[in-house]
C-alpha cells in the first residue's frame, strides 16, 4: 500500500506541478523549517502518533507552494528521522514516506482548488477559511493512515484511537492553523524574513505544549503513585485495626464506637468538616497503641495491678508514634497522644491541662469515657446510660471538658447517638476502607487529613 501511495502521489504531482509558484528559496526555507521542527517532537503518552514541529512548515507549504512542492517538503521533513535512525524497519520508513507525501498533497490540493473557486488569495485575511478545510483533510488523512497501520498491527480500533488520540489534539491543531495563517499573512506582506518569526513562534509553542503534556503525564503518574501509597499506608492502619479486632474484639468495636460518637460530638460542638473527619479518624485509631499490651492486660477480666497500669499509660504515646509514621497523619497522632490527658492536669502521658489539651483530644476523651462505661469492657461491667451521663457530669471540669460533656449529654438524651457493639456492620461502616483510600489520595486544601 505504501509503494502504491507513493507512486500515485508522484504521478499526480507531475500533473499538478504547475499549481502554485515554484519558489526555490521559499521551498528550501519551508523544507528547513519542517525538518528543524521535526526535531522538536512530542509523543503523547501511550500513543503511536507524534506531534511534530515540522507540521507548521508543512501547513505553510500546503498554503503557499502547491501540492507537488508541499509533498516535497513533507519528504524533506523526514530527513531528521533518517539521520537519527528512528525507524526500526524499512517498512515503517516507507510507510512514513507515503503518508508525508500523501497528506500535504491532499491538503494543498484542496486549498488551491478552493482558492481558485472563491478567488480568495493567500494575501487576503479570509484565506484562513480556505486553509481550514485543506488543513482538516490533511490532518485527518495523516491520522487515518497511522491509525489504520496501528490497527493492522493489532492495536486499538480506529474508533478508539479517534476518541483517545485524535480528539484530544484538536485544540493544538487549531492553534497550529491559527499560527500558520498569521505567519502566512505576515510573509505575504512583510516578505520571507517573517519566517524567522515563524521559527521563534514554533519553538515557543512546542515548548509550552510539550511542557503541558509532560506535566499532565507527571500528574497522572503522581496520582497513580499517590493512590498506591494511600492504599499501602491506609491499608497498614486498617490491617492493624482488623488484627486488633481478631485479638480483642471489644477494643476494636470500642474504637469504632468512639469514632462515631466523636464525629457527632465534634459536629455539634461547631467544628469544621475537616475537623469532624479528623476526629473520626483519631477515634478509630486512638487505641492502636494497645498492640503493646500483653494478653494478660488486653484480655484481663479483673482490675489491673499498678505495674500493669504503667504499661497501659504508655498506649497513647505508642499509638501516636505508630500513626505519626504515616505521612500527613501528624494531627491524628497529636489527638491520640492527648486523649487521656485531664482538664486538671492529672492525666497522661504529658500531664497537660485545660486548653493546653487539643480540642479534638478532649472530644475523644468524653466519648472514650462514655463508651468504656456503657459497653462491656475487659475490666468493668456496663452501666446504664443515665448513670454514665451522671458520671460524666461528675468529672466535668476535672477530668473532662465541661462544655463538651453537656453537648454530648444532650445528644445522648435526644437519642442521636448509638452503636451496636455486637454488629459487624456498624464496625465496617465506621472503617470505610475504600473511601479512606480515596480521601487520603485526593489533594487536600489544608494540612488536616480527611481519613484514616
């Protein structure tokens, strides 16, 4: 097919040799521009089609020189390919010669036929309307040739390539047409020296476009890597929660309950959406440090010894240390570290007091204390809801934030809080692993992570 196309274009070129004026200086200049431009080549990712700077020289040749000379410029534009030995086989080289003879010939023929039919000449502003159909035909011919070759080689369908390759480059091709028409008008009125401007515009345009494609490809790679990292890091934390659930069913369910309570309390206390999500994450992970507990502490069914309590007091620090290893989870770690601090300064591990304790850590403290009392725990029997609220109010201002206690008590009294510790669905609803991966991988407008 390539040989037949080459022969057909050569024969047709002989018959149309007198179409357009033979200007050897201009022919050489446009040939050089096409060859030079071809060195600046852009290849969209996952595409066999190259966007070449030589196309501008070809468009100008199509508009100014006629079909035969435009075909010559097309072949000349291939010289860098041959010099640099880009072709892997003579079959590919022959195919490229054929298409670079064909589409400039087709495009220029259409332009000159329309110019003759309408009387619009290349020095008229309206000549761009003559160029556009020829340009479109040339571009489509070029695309179909390459797409058909790709299809024959077992590549994607022509329809698929049209959607994924051709349509995305239409804006850049329209810009190329606009640049070519401006340069053509300038050359007709200012002389061949305007081609220097063409070369400058070519370099700037292609550089900007190549940078755009490069940035898009890097963004796609970054998105992929970010999602992979999110899956890994969030997956590690989720796996730890699930492992904790296998080792101690109650602690894992307790963490999910605290997360649910904390989210609603933070929302009722006027926290932002980011803070609401942040405290929910911290609630899920606030007891992750219990991995350090030996079984006789974690699964204890009686009061702990003083030595055991010293081990228990380490879990906020150990949990924060684990979570802080995940990039972007510093705020979560800060909440975990402070969730056993007390308003009166008698808490652990740092003995902070009052407003020194982060607000969201104080939110977790209220919810943690309530759930420990109302759900079956390893070292105490559950108490009724009213008794638990009474106890919260008793320690308000000493152990817990008094304002948050009242907001929480109001939510409980209105029946707006609840968690079924024996229901796996409630646990999974709080975990929401896939959403957390998406949220973590998404660009965040603030420093606060949206998920665990």
